[in-house]
C-alpha cells in the first residue's frame, strides 16, 4: 500500500481586497484535492496569486468539493 503524505503542498495565495494582504493559502493534496488554509477568517479573498494551472484544475475537479472548486474558479477570473 502506498504511503500518502499527511501534509498538503501550498500552490497559491488568496489575496485580500487591498491587493496586498494574504488571507489564505490554496494547497493541493496527493489525491489532487484542493484545500484552503484561512489565515485571516475575518477578511475576504479578492483573487488568487498565482493562477492555478488548467492541468491541475482538471485533475482536482473530481476530488475537490464543488463549492470550493467554484469559489476558486471565481477568484481565478480575478487573478492579476
């Protein structure tokens, strides 16, 4: 049986409306599932920095909850 890591790998930052503050991290698990670690739950995310690649998104679609996938998709369109 293969060993899975118990840690996800950060791949992008969630940036707040001020364009500077990091409010969360987007991470990917070995299963390709995307997850968010919120660093400041009182602030909202305005965009993702850096954009998540289309290949990674395609792999993540089947393992990531629909609401989270849609949320990240909306933020991707706002990425700088």
